[in-house]
C-alpha cells in the first residue's frame, strides 16, 4: 500500500493537506478507516476532513468523543475530550483520497501537541490490517502533530498481498522449521553413532 501526501508541495501549519491512499493491493477487502484526534492539552484545535472520494463502498460508521459529520461529507474533530475518533467501515477499492485541514495552535510548554492520525483496521479484530513503519508500533498510516515544526509524518507499508492470496510464511515460522529439521538430523546422527550390541 502506498500513502502519498502533499503531492510534492511542502506543508506548513494550517495548510489543507491532500492525502491519496493507493489500496489496489487490498481491493475487495473489508476494512475500517480509523481517524483519531488525541488532545495533548491546551490550547484547543480542530481537524476537518473534506473532499473524501473512493471507488470502494462505504458502510456504517461510529464516533467517539467530539466528532460531527459523516463521510463522504465533511467530518470535524474538536479536542474538547482526550480521545476523539471516527470509524468508517469500507469495502476497499483501488484508491481513496481526502483533504484534512487543522488549526495550528501549538501546545503550551507543559503539554504535548494535539495529534491526528489514520489507521486501517481489520473489522473483525479492531487491530491494524498491516504493519507500517510507525516507530511507536501503533501502525498508523500517518501522524500529524498540530503546532509542530515538521508536523506530518508518513509511514510506509509494503503490502503486496491481495485479500485472496496465500500469505508467505513468516521468518519465525521458517526459523522454527529449520530448528526442527536440525534437531531431527542431530538425533538421527546420535542414534547412528551409538555402539551396537552384538547378539
């Protein structure tokens, strides 16, 4: 999966940010888009999602915290509560795009910046569908720290497997098989090296 932001344009605070998500390798997969705004403290900020477009199919949605609106229309997040989330069920197509716009109020010296992020979740488990390069291990697709000097971090994911393909064996599984084979070979060699009793 490829996430492209800014379309080559440098991002400054309070500029609208276009996001394009290439989901062609996941086309036909049921997923949940999870947009989260975490309140780091004073002062208050808002984030607005607009211009949502996808060749996938939107399903039901739910909200937690101070969130209004619904996709494909405008969705607005305010940070009057600590955790604010918009969950959108979607049957993925090959692409989706939207623009988000955030106020640029920096955190006061005793607070963390407000943070806006996007996750792609498995609807059955609520866990991320795929790992990303997110250094926190949360597997966000991007993180926008409101009021920061370099506010937008884009995280990559090497998704090459479609929904109907057989997954490649994991490294841990391959190491486990190799260890098992080595133990069998070692046990066979030990048996053959024992002196035999003559009858």
